[in-house]
C-alpha cells in the first residue's frame, strides 16, 4: 500500500486517540500527516508537539488548511458533534476523502445532506463507528449472512455503564440536546453507546444497516443526572426487513460492564460482545471465538487507506449505511416526546473520587431480565417508567426537537 497523506481537524478530546492511531501508521511509513487544524491546538501540548515532529503544518482555520494543502488524500474530522456535517461536506466539496467521528450527524436531514455531498463529489466518507471493524463482529456477520441461525428474527443490544458527574462537566455540550443554537442530542445512544445501536442495526441487516431501515420506533428516554439529554433509555425498532431491534442502555450502573448484542433466528441464537467475542448456538451445537484487544481505530484508518489506494476494499462504515442509525435516533426522540427525570427513591448518589455518581440500582438488577423479555421499561414494569407510542419513520426526512424537550 502506498503512503497516504492526511490532515486532521480537532486534536483534543477524541482527537487525542486519532493522533495516537496516526503515530503507528506514520512509524510504519503508511501515513504522512501533512497538516492539522484546531482553534486551540497549543492547549493539547503532547499532540501538538507530536504533529510538529512529523512536519505537519499547524492551522487555526481548517478551510485555510485545506486550501493550502491540495495534496492531502483524506481529512480526519474529530470535532464537537455539531461540526461534523458542515466540515465533512466542505472537505468533500473541495476534493478530499473524509474520516469523520461518530455520530456523523444528529438529524436525518443532515445525514441526507452528507450522503448527497458524498455522491456528488465521488469522494469516500468513512464514519468512525470503529466497533464495526473488530474481527469477532465481522466474522459473526459472515456466519449470520450464511444462515448459521436461520432466518434472523430479532437483535438485542444491552449497554450498562457508569458515568460520573465529571463526565457531564468535561465540555459545554455534554448531556445537552442543543448547544450554541445547534442540535447535539448527547445521550446514551447518540454518543457513548452509539456503537452498540449502530452494530445492532448492522447485525439486523446481516451486515448492511440500510437493509434494516427503521419503519417505526418506540422509545422511552430518562435521566437520573441533571442534564437535558438521556442517561437511561430503551428503544424498539421495527425494520424494513422484518427484524426487530431492541436497545437497552444506562449510564447509571454501578460499574462498566461490556456491552453485548444477542441475536435470535429460526434455527438458533448468537451473541457478540465488546470483548471481541462471538458465540453461536444452533442444532449443530455451540461454536465460539475470542480475539482479545484489537486496535479498532487503526482498522478504520487502514480500511479507508486501502479503499483510497484502489485495493477494492469496501468501506466498513460508509456514510450512506449510517442513515438507519440516525433515523432510529431521531425516531426515539419523536416517540419519547419527553426525557423524563428519575429521582428518589429510585436514583441514589454517592461519592466517586473527587466527584459524584448517580446510580439506578433497580434497573441494574432488572436490566438482564428486561432485555431477555424484550420489553420496554414501562412494560416490565418498572415503577418510574412511563409508556410511550410508536413513531412511524416511513418517509421521515426532517427532525425537529419535540416541544416537550425544548428548553424553557
């Protein structure tokens, strides 16, 4: 593979991980980092120094960087969520391939604009849903597509993490629905556990989330923290190919469990987890594989670089296949209508180092059973849960924040 040239916009936050991933590729002679842009680049001393050591040119204005470096092959966009769409579109319009952080956009109209820009420009747009790239997940998709568990009927994703108050204080947009007049929709399924929802939809489509386009979404969104967005959620998605997707998430668990996906089919069941493992049980018995830690971000870079190099490699997460994720997300907000608070006696607060954390012990205890029964929280029922109605996403092409969620 020839050396590929890159630029990066945003070197703080998750951009730190991108600089680390770049370092290995630079050392191997596979990548040349030509330039970088960040309005506060010098605030990230280690990354700033690393990039300068590669002779990468620093910029505060990303458009000036792109204008002065037409030799760049692809641009990494690791910025706050609201900037993903305009920067991606501008980069493609100027003739650059793109690797953009997840979520690619927070509204269906924005992701549709990105898809249109990609098609018009002919440039590649890879979304960094890096959990699509793990060996165990890719192998499981192959087995499911080959009929290992027969006709797929439903997919269930479960994520149980803990996020302290400091998590919501780390940046101005954390936990917000809007920030600076733009949609952010920061919550369980749109940010920390976005990979879980996206992989669930990909699995439902046997490798292609566009086959599992949501037809209706029913969701319940809650928060135990004093935030605008959700930190507890459950979602039921009816898809175009008839596979039902269930998603359960909480950021108020007492620890960080490995998220997982379970799949049921007419002739068996399967299981995948963030631990890079898969298991299949069918009439022939049980088979499984485990691969341990894997550099998923590096996988995404290599996949894009191979595609740029003309090696015939399809993208692992092209922008057009991320539309189902955005549609499911928007439908969840439309269905829930409100993000309902969960207070005492159900939520408890405790000290966590120099900060505090709010927990929901009752859901921690019940979550596995709720997910196994594939019920929404109000159907289980949990005492704090409120029923909602399904929202049809057929022909849906524009999201507006429900009136009940608008800041008052």
